[in-house]
C-alpha cells in the first residue's frame, strides 16, 4: 500500500511539474550597483528564472528559451525599499474633510492607485506604518495574490497610541464622540491595554508593530516631542511584539522619547527629529536603525497651508524640520545605522525618490544612501535573505536608471525599468 501511494505521489509530482512553465530572462546591465560590496560593476549579466536570480556574471551561457532585456546603456540596481510609508492615502484638498468625511471604504477605493505609483517609482518593497480600517492588509493581500500591481507590503495595521496622543483625535469639543470598532482606533493605555492592542494587530495581519513613543507634527496635540507612553508601556509593546515574532517601529521626535524607545528595544526610531548626543550613542550601542524623513519639510511648508492644515501644525513643522536634518547629519557622522524611509503619504506617492538628494545633502554618500534603501532597509524589515541586493538566490527585484546614481543621485527620481519578483512592471 505504501509503495502504491508513493508511486501515485511521484506521478502527481511529475504531472504538476510538467504543467508549470519556466520563464527564463537574461538582463544585460551596462553598470550594476553591487550594494553589498559598495562597488559599481561593468557589463554584467543577470540570469533570472521565474521570480529568482540564478546567476550574476560578466558572461553567462544564454539559454535558447531566454528572453533578453538589454539594459547595456543603463545602470541597474536592486529594487528600492521604503521603510516608512502610508501607502493607502495622501492629503486631499481639505484637512477636515479628510478626517471627518472619509471612511476606510473611501481609502480602499483609491489605495491601489498609490501602490502602483510606488512600484513604478522603483520601490519594490515598503514597510507601511499605519493605515485606517486594515486597508493596508487588504491591499497587501491583493498584491500578493496578483490581483493588482504594487510593491511587497509589510504592514503595521493601526498606529498604537495613548489617549490624547499623536495617534488619537485631538483639538475638538469633548462633547463630540468619534467611535471606531473595538481595536481599530489603535488607542490603548496601560501595560495590559497596549499588550492587548499588539495582539489585536497581530491577529489581523500585522507584519510589524508601530507605536507613538512621542507627540508628533501632523496632529493637533500641543507638543512635538514629549513622551506619550511610560517606559513600562513601551517595554510591554516591544516585548509583546517580540513574543509574536514582530519587530517594532517607534514614532519618536523628542529626545527623551527616543531614548525610552531605544531602551525598550525597538528595531527603528522613526523621524528622530530632536535626537541628542546621548540618544545617538544609545542607538549606536543597541544597533537601532534611524528612519528619518528628511525630505518632508520641503513639501509640508510649501503645500500644507493650501490643504487647509491648521497653523499650529505648520508652526510645529517650522520648529522641527531644520533640527531634524541637523540631527540626522550628526547621527550619520556618528555611525548610527540608517534605513531609508520617507513618510510617503505626507506627500504624493511616487515621489519617494526625492529623499535621496536630501540624505546626501545631510551626510550620506550616494552609495550609502542607496544602501540605506536596499540592504539596510531589507535588514531592518527582516527580508535580507529575500531581497535588497542582486545576488543568486534572491528575488528578482531589479530596477534601472539612465545614468549612474553615484554621479547624480537625483536620477533615482526617474526610474525607467522596474522588475519585481521576475515580472516587468515598467520598461521605458
């Protein structure tokens, strides 16, 4: 009987294998950025089979069935990774209408547009740090199922914040009540409360846990950087997430909140605007990544008054924008680990590449900036074995630009070729 079942199993495997087509692609790269060695290689060939990279070399025996993509006049590099997006939405023309008139259904209807723009901008993976109504999970799943185009999404679901915090709704009459379904507001207090919220997020598909260690800019609570959780609450969030196999990202502008979050064991500090010398040393000692959105200041100060944002929010940005960039530069000079993250959704999706210029202006070399959006970002998310460099065994996440971004980093704002998991989504 066992022999019979074994024969049937082998037969089914053979039938299944013959039913699966193998797609082979050869990419000819004029220049190839090897982000692991920090070098630019000339005249390379990349053998892709189905969704994976099989071989990278100066000469490859080209299989007769292979499709050849000639990028010999282009610079080829790994698909980019943005570690801080809000991919399901972006500001419309009315601040209050966005808050009070839109539902998660409205957000879901347009989310696929932003996902496509992000992918076509060369970002094959993103870590999405907060979305209304679990839309990020639905979007992630639809992309993974092949229903719509978009980057690989590593989603946080709802932002976890304390009552009255950056994650709550502030500045309105206490006689007005706004009720979200249990768990979906993300507001949680006390050690037991935050543990329950982490579990709720994990239950509903969270790949990463995002919480508000400090106050913020684009909300109506008074402070920018004051801590908004106790050390015990932050410790509980991180330990609970770790128990469920999830990393944590801390929204933290203020110096004290940053240090509290790092002591709790977060994988990354988001924004880091008021980071001080002690915080820099602590982050370096703990190996904590800094994900600093150093482009945002330009767009917020240029456009947010037109979008109806209150003056108190604009004034907060004026207070922290310059300091954020100065402290980012200090962190870079001190050797803090840097991962690329833009807060896209604060400005239009598809503009993610604009941040590279500002990262190099404030301390990173062009190669280091590219590494922050490839191998460093993959390491932070926990997907370094899958992506982040063009190496055999990794997913075929590959992009190309017309000139070498080491010479002109702004060319990454104009990606011409995008392949994700071996499928070409853009080829100009």
